[in-house]
């Protein structure tokens, strides 16, 4: 009978935690349970699997995270109580709780939201963007929308205007730019 273990790594900042999760999953046969944003910029990622595999994942994750950020703490629980594992399973209920690369079902990176706009280029036939595209944009944070706006060709707002734009303005401009990439790029097409 396999002994399940729970491994946790706490880092300062999301980038270090993503690096820890990536290295940990690649290092051994473990599942990434998810992550938890703690106050003060602390982020905790959790793995599950066999005890030795989780220990190897935590070691590799800590080493990788230390290269790009600060590792606050790490811990491996060899045989956690079943109720404790349910704590983490509840965190995976929505897309807000899933960092890139954390899907244990083996979802490829191509299926995650793409901030470069390259994957969305085939959505061109809809002049105002599809309703699902608008919903995808609505679920993005303002920071992600600003990154997407800076990388979207044909967007009419530039530089500081992007930095000052609110979420609604950014969504309108991104949809307008994507629709305009197939037609003309004149401002105020509304």
C-alpha cells in the first residue's frame, strides 16, 4: 500500500511559487494540489504523492524557487489525515485558484489562457469578438489585460493610456483591436 504524503513550499511572491511548482512537478511523480495566497505576498504550493517523490519534489522546488525569489518555509507531512487533504481539494474549485501549470490532469500549456494574443488570432470572423472571448477577458485581472493590450497589434491606446485605463476600457479596446485586425484600424469604430 502506497503511503501518501503532503509537501508544501511557501515563497515570497507568485513567480517563485510558480517556479517551485514547475520544478517540483518535473522532479518526481507527484500531483500539484494547488496554491494558496497568504497575506503579505506569501504564496504556498502543495504537492501530493508517495513520500519519497514528494520529498524530492519539495527539494527541487525549493532549489528552483531560491534562484528567482525567497523560500520562506517548506514541509513534508508523510501521512496526512484525509480531512487535511480535503482542505486543498476545496481550493481547486474555480479558475481563480489555479496557477499556470498546476493542472494534475496533464493539461498542456496550450490550453491555458494566452496573454500574447497569438492563440486568439483565429477568432477573427466575429467582428465584435465572440461572447466567450468577452467572458474570458472579463475573468482576467486588470494587470493581465494591460499586458495583453500592450501585446495586441492595432490597439488604439498606447503607453500611459493603457496604464490608466480601467478594466472596461481595456476590454473594449482589445475587442476593437482584434476585430479591427481583420478590417481597418480606424479609431472610434463604435
